[in-house]
C-alpha cells in the first residue's frame, strides 16, 4: 500500500472569478487574483492510499461516505492525474490500483466559508504526491476541473488565475504573483454572519449570470483586465490603499452582476451591507484606508487589514457589532489580538440601520499563508486504508 497525506489552504479572491465559458472544463470568462490564507487557521487535510487489494475507489468527507464514481468533478481530477502519471512514467505502482480518500476541513463548513477550493486543491496535490508528480502549472489545470477557484489554492501568497485562450483549457493556469513573505503583515478578519437563507450556489449563480446578465460580458472584457494590472502593481508596491480600493470595487461589482442576473442572486444580507458601510466609515474616521472588505457567494465579510492595524479595527468592530460572547475563545478564533484602548472617535462609526447586537456568529483572525504541504505518515487519516473514526 502507498499513502500520502497533505494539507491545502483556503484562498480569498481579490479580483473575482464569476462566469464560465466552458462548464465541463471549468474555463472562466475572466482572469482572477487571490490571496492564500494561512493553513494554520483554515485548511483541508487529505490522505490518499492506493492498494492492489482495494476493490473500488472510495471517499470519506468529514467522516461521511461520499459518492465517488458518480462525482464527475472528482473523477476528472483523478483521471487528469492518471494522464500526467502515465506521461511522466515514474509512478511506483500500477495506475489500475484503486484509491481510498479521506478528507477533512479544519474549519466549520456550517459557516458557509468556501471549502471546495481547499478541498480540491488538497485532493489534486495529495494525488500528485502519491504518484510522485512535480508541483507545476499542469497541476493547476487539474485542480481547476474540480472547482475553478481550487487552482489558486495550489500556491501561497498572491495568485493569478489566467483565463487562457485555448479551447482545451491547457493555458487556463494559476501562477504565483508573489510569495507570502512579500507582504507578510497582510492579515484578514473574517466576520461570520448569522444567516439562515438558502442561497444559489456559485456554480449555478455564475451560470445564470452568463445567461442573463447584460453587464457580465462588459465586466469580463473591459473592467477585469485593467483591474488585474492595477492590482498586480499595488501588490508589487505593497500599496495598501490601491489594493483596498480595487478589492472593494471588485466585491461590489460581483454583487452588482448578481443583482443584474435574472432572477437575481442575492448573497449579501443587511448585516453584510452594514459591514461594508462600517468599513467605509471606519476608513474615514481613522483618516486613511486601513481596511478593505470582500464578499463571495454568501453574507460573510472578509476584511483585509495590515497586522499593525488589526487591534484598532477589531476594537471598532466590537463596538459597532457588540456580541454577548465577544471576549470568548469561541467568538474570537485564530491569531490572538492584543486588546487596545479605543479612541472616542471610533464610537461614532455608524453601521446603518440594522440592530447590531449579536449579528456576527464569530470572527476568525488569519493572515496570508503558504501553499499545500505534505505531512508525515503519522498524520494519516487512514489506517490500513480505512478512516480512523469509521
Ligand atoms: C465567488 O470555484 O466555487 O468565490 O468553479 O463552479 O466550482 P465552481 O465555482 P467556485 O466559485 C468561486 C466564486 C467566488 C469568487 C472567486 O473565488 O473568485
């Protein structure tokens, strides 16, 4: 039996991927840029074993059995890796051997935080380790076919998914723009918002957008190319103000496209909008742009903020969105933040008209991070090819 265990990080888009030109190959209509988050706070962990004795491919996700052969995206990833292994010729066991896969997310899926990107990146990376394949751009084209945004989780730091032009998707790859060390004090506060509504998933939402939005093609052709260039320059120069402005405008445009979709897809709720207002008011109150929000296909806010500005921003959030549990470890997760004395002015930061008490479920403090990593054998989620728990 051969086994490999790896972890892969979550990434958060700055310039958003929204809309496909090929549903099966998962080819996007525009480029996107993301930041990889520290795997210490949030990651997917996957163990894959291959054995001559396994009768069929099997998978367990967070301890539950999940269908394998019927999952087209999963099968595309496995077949993609088999193709590379065949071309590489160096694999140490026959490709006909079946695999057992166990995967966990170390962050609550109930929070509605995207887990598919880390999950598919981890799957593809772990398969590559199992078959002794090198980490390269080709792997990103395989992870992309699991979930588009997964291709960006194969690198740390800042990552650019180039849409590519070819029909077969061979040039729709992710590349690293800068490693995490380039801007190590880039931190993030994730505000997890209470919300019970059922929402349209990203896959369906962007499909409807391409079919019905009059704005989406304008965005892909005219807006995104310039924004990618400007954002690359801002990252290169570690220019937080420009970085923040592009990021917030991008988030706003994604949700404008969603509203322009018919029927509209509404992902942000009143609390999300209150957080966006709060960030603008906060920046105005402190006299410079120190925080930037971004929202994906859900109501949770991700706030980019430099490490030195985290305590003050967090204190202002605690004032604007008070919570009965505000000092507990269940409420404030992730990297510890030293308490600060809040200046009076911040008390006036307005948050709109929502009843702000207990509007946030919890807050995660995290930062920029590295790409996937292989772990030692004792970290395995499988024993003799079967999950530890079941
Ligand atoms: C809003 O990668 O989840 O997070 O390719 O259909 O699996 P599929 O979609 P997915 O979409 C992510 C969309 C987004 C923006 C982004 O991450 O760029």
